[in-house]
C-alpha cells in the first residue's frame, strides 16, 4: 500500500476533550457536599454516584461532569462539543478553557483566577516561609487533553490494515472497534493513548467500519502524567508558540502519516511462523491448534508482518499488489464568531 498526496503539515486539529482542576487559594464551602454534577447536552443537571477517579469516558460522551469539594473545582468533558450537534469540528485548547469558564460561572461556581496559576502568600493565616514552593501553587491544572484531526480517506480498510503494523514510539497497535489503537492501559492509563477510527461510521452508530471512502479521525489522548512531565498541564503552556495543538499532534501522527508504507513479502516471515500463517490463510482456527499462551505469542509476532490471526482471513487482502490510498487532511477547527 502507498499513501498518495503527502502533505507538508497537518491541518488544524481540535481539542476534543478537556479535564482539569482549579485549586482555590482559600477553601470555600463545598457544592452539594462534593457530589458530582452531570450536565447533559440539553443542560439538565443530574447527580453521578461514581467516584471521580473511577469515571472513564470517551471523547464522544456528550455530558459534562463537575465537582466542587471546597478545596478544588474539578471538571471534565468534551466542552467543545457541548451545545453542538456533533464533534466533527471543535475548538482549540485555549477556547475550550474559556468556554469551561463561561459554563462554570453560569452554573454558579466560584471561578476566580480560572485558567491561571499563582502562589499563596499565606496558608490558614500563617505567612508563607518559602513562596517559591510548588506545593503552595493554586489555580488551574489540566489533567486530560484529547487532540483530534480529520482526514478524507479513499480506502479506510486498507489504511487501517496498513497502520496495524506501524509503531508510535515502541508501541504496536491492537485492533479497536473502528481501527487500530495505540497506548497504555490500566496502571499507565494516565500517560497517553492514540487511535485511528472511521468517524463517519461512529457518528452513524454502526458497529463496524464498512471501509472504502470515508472521513477518518486520528485522535491522541494525553493523560495527567504525560501533561505534567511534558510541561503541558498549565493553560499558559498552550499559549507559547503558534498552534501548539499541532506541534504536539505531530509527534504522534507524524510517524504514521509521513513515512511510506510498504507491502511486506511472506518470504520475510520466519519459517516457523509461515506454518501458522498458512493455516490461518486456509481458514483454520488457530486457537484450537495451540495453547493459549502460544497463540498470543504467535499472534503478536505475526502482527509485526501485518497479519492478524485473531480475525478471519481475507484472501483478497493477501494478493500482492500495490494499492494507492489517498489521504487528505481537513481542518478540525470550528469557525467561532
């Protein structure tokens, strides 16, 4: 497979999710005893019984969640989509921060200094001895940012299949619902994740992508630990330089979209793996041919050659030929009056 129409730069990407906390310099009265408020797309407010730390949401979630325990104001959601019909296009990180501030003030929350940071001069009336201590900082921290870019693709099935052998850093992808997914799970879920998916299929509520010509989206989720280590957890850091979103996005999307994709010959597959690949091509269920641990080891090795024995074999996909896939980036930013 070959990508056609290489581009020098990605089109503007949008912030498709923004979570954070705003720590107060002086504690205030908790709101609703610190319970989580969930605001749906119509503005209806309900209470969420989950613990804040246990909430896991995809960027397609339409509700916002807010919690004020008196010490800090916590917020999460796709604020760029809030009040909009879809999230094909969205806002920049700074625009999302500004919109969050507007929504929180409208809900009656204390938002003094929202979006900035400063140091406390006293704690409980006692003057601060070391005013440079980071422990004494208050203000706004960003804890999750999703960046999304849109692409018009001529053959999504071919693109998705080719990307299944592409690495981001040292991470190979696994098969997600609509395409390949990279990143860390469980204990490292606060680091980063990335995924390519069929945006059209997702919006239409289809269970799987039909392939072919469609609007694809490559999305990067930046967790709290990643943002902290990279110095991106402050609002100010997203104001330094032009289009900071695309600078960060390039680090993840560049290795996927910029480098050429080549068809690999089966001759490159070690002979011991060719045996299993041949059985898979013949339609055999390899789960019945080997132990579970061996199966997963073999599957991981064959994924490096573009073969996923976890899915039924598509004989046509194995035909050796060069296929041109056109990928054209389109802007993901919404025009704001």
